[in-house]
C-alpha cells in the first residue's frame, strides 16, 4: 500500500513540474494575486467607535440600514460568490490540457513502461490537478480573507470554507474533463463542454418556471434528468455563500449528488483508460 501511495505521489509531483514548465502554475498564481489585490482598492471602510460611517465597493456605497456585522457577513458572502465563479473558471482553464497532454505519444509511452498501473497514472494526474488548483485557490482565499479582515477588523473564519467548496466543485467538474479528455484527447473540447455544464446549472434551477413555456411534458422530463444527473454547480455556489455567512440551513443534496457524479465519471475514465491501446 505504501508503494502505491509513493507512486501516486510521484505522479502528482510530475504534474506539478509539468505545470511549472508550461508556466501554467505561475500564470494562475499571478492572476490569483491580481484578484486578491483588487479588494485592496475595491473595499473602502471607515469605522468609528465600532460603527461604520461609510462602506463603498468599487465606488458604490453599501446600504447601511443593517448593523455592521450583518453588512460585513453579507459582503464576504458576495465576495465568496465572486471568487467561486472566478476560481472555477480559472481552475478549469488552467488544467484543461493536463489529461490530453498525458495521452500524447511519448508521454504516455514512458509512463506505461514504468512499474505503475494505469489506474495509478490517471488518479495521480487527477489528484495532481486538484493539488495545483487547491494551492492557488487557498492562496487566493486566504489573502482575500486577510485583506477583508484587516480592513473590517472582523475575522470571519467561515470565509475559509469557501476555499473548500471551490476545490470540491473543481474536483467534481474536473472528473468530467478527465472523462472527456480520455475519450476525445481534446483539451479545448473538454473545456467547452465543462463550461457549458457550468453555465447551464443556473437556468436549471429555474426549471419550474421553464415548464410553463414548454409544449410537451417530455421536455420537462429532460430538464429534470439534466438537473438530477449533472453537477449542481449553481447550488454549490449558493452553499458556499451560505457557509461564509455562518448559516447552517443548507442542503447536502447538491454536494452528495454532484460527488456521486464525480465518482461515476472518474470510474468510467479509469475503465476506459485501462483498456486503451497505446
């Protein structure tokens, strides 16, 4: 078991080195830094004797009809929502070619000649992508949290949970990219399909309203099928904001069903990869 773990760890390291060599990792880190420091200039807050005199975000003044704590929790929830979208978008873009590049002649020939199973190769690549994204996402989340906390003097530790949710959502969506990468060997195609799933998850939340516009119940069944079978990304984003605001009344359903989707995609990818001829 220890030898298996060491082999997978070595493959994770290999993925990191490839990301560094292609400047993907540093580019991701640079954009994450840029996003973080946007908040330095975007958020202006003046607190006098524990009460705010003004709060502006990107020059727009925030409604101050609520107490400071509620305003800041709402602000951090909004920031977490923005970072969720930006983080997922950047993460998918930065890792879209990791699986197809693995299958290129030369790269895959060297790996399968080693004393390592094909399942370990694919799992190591998958975990390597998650490790790269986790490093950058938690860097972005922690720096953003420090900036907001220092400027507001309120330290909301729940904000850090947004990093966990972003990495989890990426892991779910990257399982689809892994499947598409193994079956098509095309990074751009894998990225486009995954972005499509990402963007249609929000309209699927409003499927009850869409039903009224449909001419047949068959289309309604199709919408329901898409909603329950695809990753529920929009709801995962909503859950992220709920957790950051300190609420506990969230549903585990989108997390569990989306995780099941990821397990299914990764299992199918492993099976197909193990039977491919190289």
